[in-house]
C-alpha cells in the first residue's frame, strides 16, 4: 500500500514495522516480483505504518482489514499482494462467566 501520489520505486522506499525487514515477494499487476526494500522509517505499530504511508513517506505492507477504508476512499493505493505467513487471531477471556451460553463452552 502507498499514497496514490507516490511513484512506484525499485528498490522501494518503505515504511515498515520493526519485524518486517526482508525483501517483499508477491503478485503485482506485472506478475510475480521480489522487491528489495529500502526502509526510510521503522515503526512498532501497524497503525503508525499506515498513517506514515498515507502521508507519502513510502510504501507499506499492511493487512487489507486495516486499510480497506483507505482503499475505498482513495487515500491509499494497492500495489499488489505480498506473500506472508498466515495470521491467527486469538480471543482470551479472563473468566467463563463472560461467555455467551450460545458458544457451547462447557
């Protein structure tokens, strides 16, 4: 994802999370590509990465769930899909009394 005003660069100037340091491989409109990234800013929060990408500081690898409104509004442009490990979400409750009876917890 990147600001629509940011030209597509190679190697890409990127805004990234601290855990995202390897080159990006994925599918773009031109086919499969590996992009060597040149970090210009490393942040600890994906929300900060998104906000920095919105301002045009660089491209960012972000989940669609975080940027769907930006894509619809045109504040971010989708450059392609990057290969990444599957994300698993967990929900933890401190007590069973907070769970709905319809969840089937015994």
